[in-house]
């Protein structure tokens, strides 16, 4: 994908800076997502036991992660009994190869795909396209970014960064809608006609998985558009792709998550469709691909294990004051925002070393998380790992060493302070250099005649 | 009750009036306050940048300075939280543990230990309260808008005791200002935009002053206000509670 390649070499701060050159657009982006956060708040307040529900979901996921091996085997066994072919993929490459080989055996080249962040993580579209497979995303937002040759900027609202007028132009170019028409209802109808043709002529449907039930071997897919259902019902082959952390123990646990998911994501009580896929209908083939791609490694880490509880609701993005003002693409990873910033470094520390620093550690993400992932604490912990492993620049490291020295020597601190306010030159947030990022849009604080310590010694020191 | 005050390094260097107000306010309320003179910093600037492992001697110094007190009171939620969550001392971990459990942010000390119900302070102005994240979400100084839970606010309780003070409402009651330590320079564009948006909310509701428990957030907002040549000023909550 063009945009992805383009952004890969630039860090979050640079991409965010570019995004901020159009301030009215940042305002619009911020307000749009804040509106979703407010809808989430209203929906949450409708449930008096909301905090209890979050705790319950968190504990169920805790159980799943602690017994993942058991649940995976149980799920596989049940699924196989249901007539489903189960595949195991150690990484993204294996996942893509498995999906391709299933498609290849049918001799078909037209595929429809409903929303799946896992396939984004694995760059499945790029892979299949390179093998000559024509894959169309059927979620409207996903189709819009696909037509624009961009990755999604949000896991639930993939084209939230696009304005309706721009979508009108895009559809005019790709779907032949009249120029200048940006009526959402009209454009949606045009997309329906366009997608309907693809649904009718694509005998293979790929879907993601929101929840996989170990007890029954079924997978549950939540959509608002019914596109997963339509794709699967019209297909001869259904391929469901999921990360191994998507399991829940039993069907009775599903209600906890369905109540939380849509409320956290968009403020809806529930998604329009919660579709259960348990077995292929006669004559149909159903495959489930279980993907690890770094997850079992994370499972072994006390500090970062909880990130695997994520149900991909996107609430942490909507509430994140940084995400709202930097845009999803500034995170240069399939999953943007706070949760993406703790998932991405686990996959590639070097490439994603900037992401745990793209946060003020305000903690709002952890508070909205429906499964209570300690997101901001993990961001802090990732910073420690990245610095220790040498993924933070040497200039910064040396500055920190100098600072640590002065701050552990009171006399030097006092002397340095009195000669020109040492802090103003060495505090990481006030460091003056030729570019002086503090002062670009802010005045420097003015240094007083006396520090507090000096005042105290003059006025208060007890003999 | 033996109480020490911890004045964060940037307050010591740039905002001595906040330290003075903290000291005077506590003394006014009958607390005898100790100021360990060899204090420097909580170590957060290193730790938040990923260099917690370089903060060892800074931590040791903190433990040396602040051992032996019933409470350590600090006019910063952020520095208090850092000590609470991350202070360790290889040579004397029990002392570090004691400090972690007795360090308190100024407003929580006033409400939870001194149980302040009256103040003589007078501050006849329209004031907007900026809830700094570490104090609010980290120390739980007030309820958070994300949670389905009854509302309360320790700093607001105190501000309501100040004569003449009119607390203005805000559209977003607890959005981050974008300071974030090194974030404010490493992510300059987003940091400033966040600050500008916070300020716009306060100005829209007629704030003459923006107050809060963390001078670092206020320093960032002050920098933007001054660049905008705004007449609205920032003021630490200790200065208001000690006013008049």
C-alpha cells in the first residue's frame, strides 16, 4: 500500500506534525472522535453495573490467557467436529500462505473480505494481490480506504479521517457517481450496488473473528452492515482468520463481551449483527486460521500479557487526546492509538520504538478500556524496555545521564541552579537548542531572582 | 505530626512562589513544616523518558532526604504519583516503602489528613480548574469522566471554600493539556495543539485564571497564553488557597 510505504520511514512526531499543518482539519478530526467518546459515555452510564461488567470481562480474559493452551485445543477439537478445517499459523507469513493456498485450490481469484484487523496486521491484501487474487473489502469504511489505496486509520472507523466531500470525489473517480455529489445516503447506495456485484460473483469469503468460543468451536463476528453474513452465505468457501487470543471459554460468557463491545466502540447497545458461524452448510467449506504472530511470546511476559485481552473496540483511540490530534496514520502500524502503541513494539521494536512515546501517559485509555488493560502503564514499561535495549537515541541517553548526575548531587544542583537556572537548559522539556521546540509556539518561563531553596535559606532556615 | 515538603525541581527553579505558598498555607493551618534542603527531584524526567535505570542515585537521595517523616507533602500530583509508583532504594527498601505510602499531593493532604472545611482565602476571580492527569487519574484526586462512578473532587472542594472565587464550567472536564514531560518537545505539534484546545475551553467560559495542582501543566499552558498575548493567567492552587 502506497500510504503505508510512504509513512513507514517517518516517526509519529513527524507524521503528527504534518497532520497538524491543517489545524481546522485537526479540529474536525478531534471533534468527530470526541463525539464518539461522548456517545460511549452515555451508553456506559445506561448500565449501572458498567464497572462491574468491565471487571468481569477482564477476569474472563485473564482466565483465557492463563489457560490458553487448553482453550485452543478444546476449540480446535470442537471446530473439527463441526466439520471445520483448522489451520495454525506461527506468523503473518504463514497465515498469508495458508489463506492463499486455500484460495488457490479452488482456482477462484475473486474474494470478498469483511473487517479483520488480523489480516491488516498480516498485510493479507497486499500478499493476495501480489499472487493475482482480487480481494475486495466489503465493510464500507474499509472499501473507501481500499479504493484510496490507504490502510485504515482506526480499527472500528477505518475512514474516520475522510470527509464526505472527499468520499464523493473518490466514488466519482472509482465508482462513477456524479461529480460533486457527497450525500452520504446516495454514496452508500452507490457502494451497495458496487459491492452487491462483488458479493454475487465472489465464491470465497474471508472474515475476521471477534470471539471464538472454546466450548462450541464457533466463531462470532460483529458487524453493523451485515457484510460478513452476506459474504459467507453467498460463498462456497469461508475462511475465518483470528489471533489466538480471541477465545472465550463458553457461550455464556459472550453476553458480557457483546454488552461491552459496541457500547465502548460507538455507543450503540450492540452491533446490528452478531453472527455465529459454527459449521459449513452442506456443500460449503469452512476454514479457521489461528494465528500466533508474536502473541505467545507476549503471553510469557508479565508486564505486557494483558494487552492480549484487547477486543478491538477502539475506545482508547476515541478518548486519546493525542490520537484525536495526530490521526491514525501517524502511528504507522495496522492498529493505531494507545493499544497499537503497546502492540506494535512487541512485533518490531526498532520500527515502532517511537510509539510508546507518542503519549502523555494521561491514563484515559486505561479508564475506557472494556477489559481494563493497563495501557498507559504498559506504555511506560515499553519506554523502559526500549531505552535499556538501545532503541532510544544516544543524544537523549547522554542528556539523561547528565541530568541523573546533577539531580543526585544536591550541591551541584544548587550551584548549577544559581548560575543561570540549570533546569532551563537541561530539563528534557525545556532544553534550549537551535530549534527549541518548546519556544516554537510557547514562551519560555521567566527565571525568578531566587529559587525556592534560596528563598528558604534566606527567610526560613531554622537555626 | 512531622511533615516535610517536597518542592519539585522545576517549581524550585521557576516558580518559587508556589513553594512559598505551599509552605505558608500549611503553616497557616497549624502544620510545622520541614524542608529537607538537599532535595532535588523525584526522578520522573529520566523515568518517563525510559531511563528509570539511571535514576537510582536520584532515588537514593530522595530516600535519604525524606526518611523519618509522618507525611511528605508535595504541590504536584505528577511528582507525588511518580514517587508513589516508582521510588525504590536498593540499600533501604523499607524506607522507600514508607515514603511511597506517606507521600501526598497537597490538596489530598488538606482534605484527607487535615480535613479542611474552612479557609480564610479570598480570591475574587473567575477561575477554571485544570485537572492534571497524574493527580486525577493516578492519585484519584477527583472522579474521572470515563468511569461510571459518583462524582467528587478534592481540589474543587477546596476552591469552593475560597471567598469570591467563581469556578467556571468546562466542556471537557478532564482532558489532558498535552504537557506530558518530554512529550511537550518530542511531540511539539500535538502537545501545543492539545494545550491550545484546553485554553480555548477555559477562555470560552470566561476564565481569568487557570489553576491546577501541577505547575508543569500550567507552565505549558502559560507558555501558550503568553504567546497568544492573552490576559488570562495561570496560578497554582496553593497560591489561591493561600491568597488574602
